[in-house]
């Protein structure tokens, strides 16, 4: 795998992460379902998953950048697995609305598991790391720049959304209203 | 409040990864990941109501 092809795949990965963050936002706003604390932690892990690809796009592919993403995917899968187990008992309806038969945290677990698999596959190809000896930062095209700024913008929007949802206090376990708006009105 | 702080920290890490020095980005990333895991462990030891 060439260095430029690996960078293209990293840019595609950033678009996939942006799609996940945007989808979570869309579900929150359209269904009026506020994310619980554990749901927020999983969103945070999806946003952190973007750090590895951003480093790869900026400095060129390195094994350590994939390691960054692997650590995040392991933590994210662990958080999602805990939420699945919390609602695994018979008769428990789960938290939030299901999407295509599965709750968001189940989809999050699938997403982190897929990320782990794809990252492991990427690490199989040594050819992408050879050019790093020159230490030259790669040229980033406009598609790459849009992907990076898109993810950063969505993460910044989550800062605002979480502040409005939780206010300056502790986030409720089962949030049903935006705490900051409630306090201001 | 801690989740707002974590999202803010992630946004800063992403910005540093894109514009700043690589060692600083990796260091901030490590600190943010540890903070996220500690937040999880803190909440995981709470009484469970609905989702926690």
C-alpha cells in the first residue's frame, strides 16, 4: 500500500467518523432523545478516534498514529459493552429508541469493533511507512482539509450541545430536558 | 460538566494534531484518554438508576 493511498483511506475514515457524529446529532435533535452520560462518553471516544487519522493526514502514516486510534477503539468498545450489559436482562427495554432493531450503544460497539478490525488491517501494510524516513509532511488536498475541519467542527458543536444539556452541574443519569435552558428560563 | 470539559479537550487535541506540534498532540491525547477512562470509572462505581 502506497503512502498516498493510505492517506486517502485515512481521509475516508475521517468522513466516516464525521458521519457517526452527525448521525448522533441528527437523532438527538429529530427524536428529542438526550444522550445519557455513558452515551456521551461513547461519543467522546468517536471524536477521539479522529485524532489518529488527523495525525496521519498531517504528518504522514505512522504506526504510532494507528496505535492512538487502537487505544481509543478499545476504550470505546469497553464503554459500549458496559451499556449493553446494563440492559441485557430479560424485560429491560434498553435506553433510547432502537435503530434497525438495535440500540445506539449496540451500534457504537459494532462501530468500535469495525474500527479495531480496519486499524489492524491497515497496520499489515508496511509500504505506507517507508516514505516517513524523509520526514516530509505530505501535501493535503481540499478533500482532506474539509474532512479534518468537519470533524473538528462537529466536536466543537458537541461541546456546546453538552453544555446546554448538562449545564454547569453533573449530567443526569436519564436526561429528559436541557439543564442550561431550564435554568435560564 | 465533566463531559463538556472532555469534549473541549478532544477539540483542542484535534486542533493541535492538525496545526500544532506532534509530541504535544500525542501528550494531550494521552491525558484526555486517561481523563475519559477515569470519568468512566468514577461513574461506573455509582448507584445504577437507568443507564448508569
